[in-house]
C-alpha cells in the first residue's frame, strides 16, 4: 500500500488527480477502523495531516470557513459561539480521544447517515467546498451533498477543503438518542436552527433515512404559520413534529427499530423547537 504525504493543498490535489483510488486520511477514526477490520484495502492512503491549512478556520465573506481537518475539539473550544448547533453535536461525538482526532471533513467524507455533524450543517444551510485539480472548486450546498448510504456528491478526484457555515443569528439545538451517553453512534438525531431575520427555521434529521436530510414540509409549515413575536402554539409544534417524522424513512437495524426512530424524531423535533423558541423569546425580551 502506498502512503502519500503531501505538505501543501496543491500537492494533495495533484496526488488525488494522479491516484483517484487513494483514500484520504485526516483523523483516521473511520479509515483506520475499516482497514483494521479488513473492510477496505486501498492501494494507497493520502495522509492530509501535513496540510496545515485544513486544520484552520476563518471568517470568509460573512461565513465561518471551517477547514476539513478541523477537529470536534476545536469546534467545541473555538466555534461554540458562532456555530452552537455544530458545537452541541461535536460534544456528543465519541470520546475525548475521538473528538481530538476526528474531523468535520472526515464526517463529510464518510457521509454516514448517522454522522453527527450532518444535521446541524443541514439546519444551518452549510455549503461544502470541494476541489479537484482538473475542475477547480465546487461549492455544494449540504442539502445536495448526501446522495445515499455513505455516498456523497464528492467525485473520485476531489478532496473536501472546507465547509462554510453562516454564524447563527438565532438559537440552535442538536438532540441525539443513543443507547448510552458516550461513545455511541446515534440511533437517531435532530437539529434545528432558527433564522429570525429570514423568518425561517432550518432542520436536519440524522440516522433516520438513507442520508442525512432536511424536513422541507415542516420548514415550510413554520415559514407560513409561525408568529415570531408570540409564544409557540403547541398545536403548531405538534404539526411540525408530525411533518418531521413524516420526512424520516428509517430502517430496523441493530441500533433501533424504524417505528421507534419515527416516534423519536417527532419527540426531538417538538422539544428542540420548544427550547429554541423559548430562547428566541427570552432574547427578544432582554
Ligand atoms: C470509537 C469511535 C466513536 C465514534 N463516535 C462517533 C460519534 O459519536 N459520532 C460520529 O458522527 N462519528 C463517530 N465516529 C466516527 C468518526 O470519528 C467520525 O466520522 C469522524 O468525523 C471522522 O473524522 P476523521 O478525520 O477521523 O476521518 P477519517 O477516518 O480520516 O476519514 C473518514 C472518511 O472521510 C474521507 N476524508 C477525510 N478527509 C477528507 C478530505 N479532506 N477530502 C475527502 N475525503 C476525506 C476519508 O477518505 C474517509 O472516507 C466514531 C468513531 C470511532 C472509532
């Protein structure tokens, strides 16, 4: 197995163009598990750890541009203010060791329906920056990025460079159900982001469909019917929860039953909307 170790982004793109079958490695918390269990035996590994810029984040055109190699720990320690939903999700990932090594770009690269960063990225309307030597940069909205179980819009010669997320303008929440409190892959999860300036609410459903996905009809309901100056109507919250559950398409598997997941999505949707709405009203009153 070849081990490629570029030190610049340009060299990394050139290596991927030269050997599209080379598997990128950032934290290795997914890749190394697959290799250790012999689920994957790639002809080459493309180690991105020497490309320092991938571990950095910056404000670019009003959005946080989070490098693909930024770890969950960095998100928690440095980005909880502008990206509270993503930081909440990051706190639920694995253990401290996994949060130190595991990256947002690695979660996107794996594109697991259960990946914890996906629901908050969907709810916030994030955009994934990918690049290839041949075709340059593509900006892919998160809602168009996930194509199937562990399949994404990333082409074989492309690498993920960053994800762009606008700083929160309203409350955001992430909720995850697991079989225990730590070191657990989600049975299902849900993220919500209030965008008060646009009178809009974003959603993200995790581990309850072949891909992470939004609940567009539930978002539309709130766009039409929410009164942004009034207490939350419990009947409206209930209809929102039903539409979120209807957007899910889960399966029975070792982590949970499909029927349980549908029920849980409704519960998490109603709860997170209520938490976010209470915060929203408190901020208005302050
Ligand atoms: C014990 C344990 C617990 C875990 N718990 C959780 C959890 O609670 N929640 C959760 O969501 N995940 C969890 N995971 C999975 C994993 O930690 C996450 O998916 C993490 O985000 C992967 O990041 P990484 O940098 O380690 O990725 P890697 O393993 O390096 O890569 C993952 C995938 O992304 C690709 N990739 C990496 N970087 C790029 C790039 N720049 N461009 C293109 N492709 C790229 C790789 O080729 C690979 O396919 C856990 C894993 C372990 C081992």
